């Protein structure tokens, strides 16, 4: 399981992550109440397909991957994540808030683990915060969709 | 027969991936070219195709071409063995504007078989490393097994002064690198958009998306250069097969600035 790293001012770490660039400092302090600074060793599963999606990760360092296991093929990497990336939006956008893939650490990560249930509660109480987070996660989901479309085109494959 | 010179001797053949081969050819006399240019290679009795030169421009006695086996002529070329001969005419086409990139950052973007046409520019830039600020290579391929020149990528990555980021569209769990698309590498790369010149080769769809990513960062369209691929047959702007808007890719290209290409590149009729 992830172990908690040395304490840092979490709101400063949140501010330094590009996903929250420009967010109101008061909101950063509010979000820090749902954040945990973690270090996760290589090989550890951050979450498993089908489990409740109650968190997401702001990667600060290291590398993680979304994987899906296929019979006879082993694990297939769907997407990788490195410093500056956000891993997971099922906590907010999923119909039942369940992970659709496995999340595994490829190289030890330093990350901010965000409590999704905690954040959903704060968004319900403050719709302006909710809109701000939804806007950022919608952009993230849109970027992911565009990249997935490009991957599906298999542009490096043989023509004809 | 199109080839109008003595055939060149094949000095070496290196299998780069399951469908891609690098041929090392020995010209009958010293051969000079500029990075980005191509030769027409002729497989005896089968036909002729344009192939970018993929070797070091400082090497004039052994000329390299990296060929993907996608049709009858390229299949034949991929199968030639050392000691055999290949017809060659060239070099043709425009080159990477190395001078335009000097004093600033150079971002080199390759997709799939697009890395070989950029390799001469990489050699040239590394030889003149002090003329540039940052040099960044962003390279995407289908899978890890499709990555070309892996030993050279590792060597370049270990050098100071050259940032190499590689991504693949899909991989198994044994791959510890990036999985994703090239435009996403652009967003994460470190360069100064106001002082950046970009050289790019890859499938046209990839280039269109990657150009957008570069322009979003603030890079000028006139400082993004793409190498275009069209049906080049004569290589001398006579047959018209490679016409692209007002350009003949064989003569005016293959390297053109995005400023030149922008009015035409999204026209599906071209």
C-alpha cells in the first residue's frame, strides 16, 4: 500500500501541479483537505478494474500506467502517466464511479492522492468549485478522447 | 530504365524492424547531399521509388536509405543483399533549413518511418551543437518493436544537450516508456516557443495534429517545417503526380514550411 511521505504544505504542492494552475488559492487550501502526499513503489497497483473509483492521482514524479489484462496476452498498456499528469477521472465522471482499467506504478511515483468522495462532497457544497473542477476534468477527458481517436487511426500502420 | 547512372553497390543491409531495412550503398564517386533530400532508388526490372537519405551527410562514400516494405519495389529493395546493385539517381528535393534554426531551440518530431529522413538533420545538428539552444527529439511509433534505431536513440538520450522523448501507441506491460500520441509529447516538452524551429516527418494525420499542438504553444507556422510524402515518380517536376496545390513535392519539397502548406493541407481533395 502507498505510504505517506514526509509532510509538505499540500496546498503549495497542489498549486505547483499544472492541473491546478491558476486556481483560486482559497480553493487550493480547500482541496488540500482532501489530499495526501504519497510515494508508491514500482509495481504496486494504485487501483484495480471494477473497484470503486474514489480517488485520483496528481503525478509529481515517476511513471504509472493504465493497463488492461487480456487472456493469453498479459497486460496491455493503454496510456502512461508522468510528472504533471492526472491519473483518473472515474471518481467524477463515471456513472458508478468505478475504475475501468488497472492502474499500476511503472517507476516509483511521488503523487498527490486526492480523495474523490471528499472532493465530491465539497463540490456539492460549493457549485462554483464544482464547476471549476468539472471544467478542468472535462478538458482532461477531451484530451484523452482526442488522443485515443488518434491511436485508433493506427496512423503508423500500412496504408491500403 | 530510369536510372541514368551506374548502379551503386550494396555494401550492407540491416533489418531495423520486421518490415524496415536500412541499405548502405557505395556510390561510384563521392556523393554529397543535404539532410532532408531523397534519392530515386531503382530495383532492376521492377520499378523506382523515392527514398529519403537516412545516413550522415558528412559520409560521402557510404550512403544510407531506410526502406519500409510496403509495395513491390520497396519489397524488392528490402531484399537486396550485400554485393548486389541498386540504381540510384539524385539527390532531389529541398532540405531542412538548419540555418533558420540556429541560435534558438530545435524541436525534431518523427512518427513511424519519419525518423530516417530526420536522422541526417540530427547528425548535422549534433555536429554543430553549439549553434543551437535546446535540441529536442520527439518520436512516436506503433509499438516498441517498431521503434527504429533503438541503439542510437539510447546513445542520443545519454548525451547532454539532446532531449529524447519516445512514445508508442500500444505496448505490453514490459514497456516502461510512454504510451500515448506524439502531440501529447509536444505539450510536455521543454522549449521556448518564441525561439523554436520544428522539423517534422510522419504520417500526414500525425503531422496535422502535431502542428496544432506546436502552434498552440506559440511556435510560428513559418518556423514549422514538414516533409511531405506524395506519389513522386519523375522527381523532376515533369510528370505532375506529386502536385500539391501550387507545389511539386519532388521539386519544391519534400520539406516545406507549414506557412506554405496551411492553405492546402486540410483539403481532402489533394
